[in-house]
C-alpha cells in the first residue's frame, strides 16, 4: 500500500503526474517512463497550498488522493 505524498504546489504552475509508477519520487514524472506506453498527466492547481498526491495509482481523482489506497 502506497500512502499519498504531501506536497506544496503553486497556483497556475504546470506539473506532470507520474502514471507509470517508475518515477523515483512516485508522484511527479522524472522521465523514467521513456520507452514505455505511459505518458505523464499534466495538471495545475488554482490555489497555492499543500496537497496530497496519489502514490498508489488507484485514485479516481488522480493526481489527487481520494482514499483508494486504504481500501
Ligand atoms: S516517470 Fe512515470 S510517467 Fe514519467
């Protein structure tokens, strides 16, 4: 079970959520998907604050945690 990663995000900045599960940080793309069928999911937030990002890859609201890791 991978618990969510708490991360401080800035409003209107572009982030890339890892969808392949190979990134060393587990939540943001670090380029490790190269050569696979996966591509990162681009996202941004409207408010600068701390967010819980999904690390288990089961969230229906990715990149944000929806509690699926605990089910
Ligand atoms: S490293 Fe996982 S999508 Fe890029």
